[in-house]
């Protein structure tokens, strides 16, 4: 177990200072150069013959990215490149109208007809909005002949105009849209279409840092924005690590950067973008989106939702959750009180969330793993003589995921051993059947949610969060939390096993020869129970039952 220093909870990029300090002298890296997988795929796609007339690209579903992709294609070929944002199939196939005698009176060419031997970029949504058109498009690409759409409501009988099709198509959409397209055509990639992706993250290394910084320069110069100072780059990289939830990866989402850069102009001197300008833009965005988390926090501070951040309690622990609300752009963290009570029974652990149909499958899986680990650690020949009931108190919506498994385990062994849990410490982490603590998601939001409650209820100097050691690389905490860790007001403990977590939160070793260990205490309680059961006569049992 390790109490982490403040450097571990916020990304450190000093190893790249030689490049960051000279960012303004580095060459620009455009979209195509920052997307080698996309560039290579388009090179391959342009050279293929046969039936390969379709390329499916996983990319953000907006016109901005489709235009960037179009620019990459135009830089590689001499043939025409057309694109559309329309979902009307007449735009792609063309249309015609007839006169009263059934002759074609009006003929509008579509992109397939206009763009012979060229490339057409269309959104996947265009096909999803008109599912029947997929069969027409597939036939046109496979046979090399397209048919215009009859736009006349009278639908008079007429010989449909047919034209040759020699263009290639790039279908661009996000992963969910592509999944719907695959539902329409299960054999999409079976010798018919290629697939690739626009990558929105870049793994940082001594080899890739120049590409990343050059890409920032390209965004700034393309949009006629002031250059970044080295300190501003550091602040931007910390924000980027938070977005990717990994300190080793930087986002490549151009729109995300431009949103920050343009908002930073409001405080900039127009000569350069400083750390203060980037920080002000990020803080302004946080403030705009903070109403819901602040409102939820007020319920805790008013006592409507009970969360204790001081004292001790048997069978009760502060877990950490992440809340996602439809129509709200950001997730936010909130502590959750998890409690466990013990009663005589057959060793079953009752998952109240599951029984009330408020627990998801992953949560149920975590509960079963936790039960198996405890049974293995106790090394019992028979089932526990106790049953337990574990619940998320004051939870009124579905609970899913296994990130509360460690917290639920702590409440369970506390109730079994009757050792109290320190309420100043919150817990998050998944557990496997061998007691290893595994990584979970949403760490930054979870820690900050508990931090704000501790701050408003009053720091004691001993409050903090236990988390999986493997999650340290995912941390990019808010500057207020980092400052509190620097000042020893708030703490982070990273653990690898249950044996490391229990002593921190309960002040006792989990197992060992020590009679004070949690496992020994549970074993003593079981032994006392069995001795009491064996010493009772059947008459005494009946009398005790009536009493």
C-alpha cells in the first residue's frame, strides 16, 4: 500500500520539455500526417480493383471531419472528389420527372453519375435514413450500373434511365451508426468493403511528441490563432489526459482543441495563449456544466442524502459512483453509502439491488466474485453460518459495473468481524477471485466527488480515497484536489490487493497469525456460534425462539 504524493495524481510531462520549449519552431503536422492509418488506407483503397468500391470510416459524425477526410483524399488522387450532407437518396442516385404522356421531362444527375472514376464521401446516416436504398447502392457498385429515382408522385410507367457507375464511396459515421449499417448488411466486409478509423488518441513517446506538438501548431496556424507558450502546452496536455483517461495518451480531436483555443482568446493578449488563458477556458466550461453536480452535492450537505466523512461505523463504507444524466454533457462523481448487515443464515449474500431489479449484470457478477473470494480466504469446510444483506443506501436508479466490489467486500468483512470502518476514507476498485484489486473507470470524477463532500463537511487531515494501483496512470485531478493533497488535507492510497486495502480502512490486518486480523476475528465469531449451537438443547432452542 502506498500513500501517493501529489505528482502521482496529475500528469507529469517534464520528460518532453526539450520539445515543448521549442514548440513554435516545430514544423506543422496536418490532419493526414497525424492520421497515418487513415492515409495508408486511402492509398490502398485508391489502388484496388474489382468489387472494392466501398470504404467504411469510423469517425465523428459531423461535416467538419468529413471535410478533413475529403482533403486527405484530394491530396492523393487527381480524380474528382465530391461529398454531400444530404440524406435524400436523389442526391446520390439522381432523379427524374415525367410529363403527362409518360416521357422524361426533367432529369437531375446524382453524384454517382457526375463523379465517374472519382470519389464520393457521404454520411452513413444517409443510408440509415433510407434503408431500402442500401440494396440500390450495393447493386450499383457491384454491377457498375445505377438507376435514377422517379421523383414524380404520379409514378407513371417509364423506362428508367440507367447510367454507368465507376466511382468509389467513402461512408463516414460513428461506431453506433456503422453497427446499424452492419445490421442491414451482415456481409459488409466479406470481399465488398474496407474498414478503417480516424484515430482520436495518440500514444505519447519520444518519437510521437513532435507529431503531437506539430499537430497543435497546424491547428493554430490554420485557424489564425496565437501560438502557445510552453506552460500552456503543459496545461493543455493535462486536460487532454483527463479527456482520454490515460496520462500516456493525448486526444487528437481537432474540434475539442479549437473549442478551448477560441474560448482562450477572451482572456488572451492576442500575442500568445498562456497557461492562464487555457486554464480560464477550462474553468469556464466546468462552471457552465456544474449545476447538476452542485445540486446533487447540496442534498448531501443538507443531510437529505447521508454521507459520513468522519468517525467509524461497522458494516458501512463510502463507495464511489459516476453519474451519467441524459442531456448533460459530462459525467460527475458522487459518493454512495454502502452498508451490510449480518444475520444467522446459510452463508448467502443477498444483493438488495439485484433483488429489487436495480442492479445490472456486471454488478451481480462483482458480488458473486466477492463472495467467492471471502469464502476462499476463510477456508471453510462448510457454508458460513451467517447471511448478509448488502445495499447501496438511498439509491433510486440502476446500479451497474463492478467498481464497487472492493467497497462491498470491506462492508461485508466489517459486518462479519465487527471491526469498524473509517468513514474518512472512500473506496473504489474491482476485485478478482484471488483478491487482486483491478482498475475501474471514472476515477477523476469519483475522487473529486468525495473530495467536495469532505471539503464542505470539513477536512480532518485524514480523509482520502483508496483506489487500484493500476488506475494511477488514469489520474488528472482538478487543481484544487492536487493542492489539497500537497497540503496533506486529502490523501490517495493505491493498493494492489485486498490485503493492502483492509488495514488502511479498518486499521487491522486482513489475515495472518495475528489474533487481531480480520480473518481471525471472523473465524472466532464462527467458532463461538457453532459452540453455542452445539451446547443448546432442543428445549432451549424452542424457549429462545419464543423469547
